[in-house]
C-alpha cells in the first residue's frame, strides 16, 4: 500500500522565489543583521544546530508569499543543508521549525514593522521580535518583544536577555567596517558584550605584539648581564 505524504505535494525551496526583489533603502538593513551573523559564527562556531538568515524569504504557507525579515535566527535546524546552501527558508522543509528570533531594521519609511509584519510574526509563533530604528526620538531605538499568550509584550533593559536562545541583544557605540555609530550586539547572561571578528583579530594582534616586546625585553636583559641567549 502506497502511503501518502502531503509534504511531497508542497513546493520545494528550489521552486519558490528566493527574493521579493525589494531593494533595501537603508544600508543598516544589511549591515546590522550581517554583523550579528558574523559575531554568532564566532560564538557558536562548534555548533551546527542553528541558522541565521539575512534578507532571506521565509515561507510558512504554500498559498502565501514569503515574508522577508532583515534578519532571523532559527534553532534546532541544520546550519548547512548542502554545498549550495539555502535559497530561502521553507518551514515545511525545516521540520516545521519557525524562526525563534526576527530582526527588522526600520528604513526611512515604515514597512509594516509595527503592523502587518508584526502580526504575521505573531501568527507564525516567532518568540522574539526586535525592531531597530535610529529615527526614534521619544523611545528606545531598539525594541524587543516576547511572545506571551499569543501577544507581543515589550521587554525592558539593554541588553535584553533571551533565555530560550541563550543570548542577550543590546545596543552600544562601536565601529564596524570603519563606521563608528550605534550597533547591535550579542551579550552574555552577565551582560558582557561578545566581540566582533575585527575586535577579536585586533586583540590577537595586540597580544602577539606584547609577547614579542616581552621577548625582546628579556633578550636585552640577558645580553646586559653578559648572557648569550643562543647558549640557553
């Protein structure tokens, strides 16, 4: 007897559009989630059970168009599906695992971040929804909502700890790609900010320079005492 699998009737990621063809109208919409993805790749470099998408379509219903967050994080999925990587994030191909975290960076004009998109993420069951807008004047540029009883509830603090993810998200001044401004970063439960790849490289370089200077100082002292370092 042939068993019917409804998943075989659903379109695959190869058959679905991998973009909504809507260009970003603010560099931050690309840079902000891109930086978070780079930092995460260092924090979780030994883990293969997560995926962070940037400006990628998320399909949750074959009869609905994809929703395209600026950035999103899913846990419990394969980090790398194959050498071609993901064309889009198709929930029925991901064991029905929806993103746990979504980030929207507001451009010059609102695109439903507080309306239609927010409602769709709510229905999808996205646990944490973050909205960043540097244009905010009367409230924090970063708002993080947690889904509680089917409704998004604004969380307080900077950073905001997200226990289900094991990370905090917050904002502070920094430099990325030569741009000094306020950026979003991941934080530990203790509130310590995780460094960027550039910061890690700079720290490693400084340590190497310090070690080299210490070595040169030691050699100088030995020579000053009439000791040939090559004989040690």
